[in-house]
C-alpha cells in the first residue's frame, strides 16, 4: 500500500488530478453510496484536493466541475481560504493551525479514520458553520485517497451552546441573589449593602436574558435595528455604570479615558450597548484582580470608534480563534461574547470589530461605526456639529 505518512503540501499537477478523478469515476458504487446521503461528501487526494463531489455538495456549492481540484475550505467558502494573504489557499494561513479539517485529514492518514468537530467562518455572509467531519482512508487501484464527510451541525449545536451558556450564567446570578436574600434576616446591619447587591443581581439577570434573546434573534435573521441619534459618551457611561458591579465583585476598576469625545451618530442603541457590554465583560474576565480596564470613544474619520483596553496579552493561538463561534478559554460552549460583538456590529450596525494584542501593550478591542448607516433615515446626511 502507498505511504500515507504525511499529506503533500503542494497541489497535484493537472495531469495527476485528471488521472485521479478518472480512477474515482471508474468506481460507480461510490457515487451510488454517497449521492443518497444528505451530508457533504468529497473524496480527496493526498494533496487534500477534491477529486469527487457528491450530489448534496454540488447542489449547495457547485457545479461539481468547479469544485474539482479545490480543497475543502475553498469549496465551502471559508473566509480564510479566500483571503488575499492565503496565497496557497486552504491550509496555508496561520488561522488554519486551529482548523479541525486539516487535522481530521492527517489523523485519517495515520489511523485510517477520524472524527472532528469545529466551525468554519463563511465569507459569503460572515456567519459560522458548525461542522462534524468524518475522514476515512480509501485505496483505489493502489492509490491512496480520503473520504471526507462534512455534516452541518449548526442548528443543533448552536441551540445547545446558547442554552448551555444561558442556563449556566442565569443559574450563577440567581444563586447569588438567592444567597443575598437569605442573608437579609441574619445580617440586619448590612441591609443597605445587601439591597444594593440584590439590585445589581436583578439587573444582571435582565442583562443575561436580553443577551440570550438578541443572539438568538440575530442568528435567525430576526433582529431589526431601530436607528436613532446616539451620543458616544452617554452610551459609554451608561454601559460602564451597568458593569461597575461586576467589576467591583472582582476587585477591578473601569475607567473612561479623559480624552473620550462626545460625538452624535446614528445607531441602534440596544444593539450597540450589547456590543459594549460584551467588550467590557471580556476585558474584565481577562484582567487580573486589582487591575484596570480602560474605555475610550472618539470620532474616527467618517465614523466613531469605541475601544476597551485590558493589560493582558492574548496567546497567539487564542488570538487566532477569538471571534470564532463557540471558542472560549473558559471551556467548550462558552464562546459567545466576542463572536456576538462581531455578529451584531458587522451584520446589523454596518460596523467593524477588531483587536490588537501584544506582550508590551496588553489587549484592545475596537468597534468602529459610520456616523449614519446606509440602512438609516440619516444616511448621507451630515452629522450634527459637535459641541466645542
């Protein structure tokens, strides 16, 4: 049997690719078997190039002829496979180091089979596709191939993840409120403090429920923005005030930079607040006890810019996955905060979310928005003059 030790990094020649396609086509039982399943099924050569496409994938991403020779990420429309810096396509960027598809392929070479679960960010709509990948070694006419079955598990996994996050967070907050309520009778001298903490806990419960509803609606394309004039500094102060209780519970400080600017722009305030809450919450979780989180807002060219800085740098492998749905350093099924920042901003507010992180500077998340989104009544209207 041919050596299956390592996948070839380069692509096959045109002649070799045509020969391999012909080898697979000469085994009609493969099409009969794979065309009757709903999963996407491809057969790959040792260069991870597609030499066979089943009916389900051809119907979704075809025509089949156009997919021959591509790699899985290219055929599915992975945002990283089509990026300008992906000179060699799928598998050639540092983002690919965290992708499960190449790992499933490699594992099948060593063990014969592999099952992996992960997500793929799609360039066509910016959404994440949750997938279960099954890879199995196949030999035809003495030549090695790999059967690659890709199951879209998005609906089930998203529902389970959302519910897991929601019930985890709700239970934590509800338990804390219950404990405070029970202390009311036993600690009369601390009732003012207890009452304050109960109010904070109740507000956090409302916040968690609102977050769950908004993410669910956004992923169903049911979130309808209501655009109106908004003050950058006013919304920042409101969100910071909301998050001060969480910061205090972790002995952290949130500071609004003195050079923050009062700028009037048009946005959906509820969605924007959700983005800023998640930016601050993410920063608080990363900051060690006694640390400080810095929030800033200002005019930026033809738009506005919000930023949240914490003093801790992200490891590179974390940075590569930070906006991926379901990724979290806190464990599986916990990664919705950074994902939802990008989802809300880029899908509904015509904005852009990014970050920078280094050992000397810490981590800064940045959200940028137009003065007036194209979908608002104020689109194309000059922004109001700012107070000097």
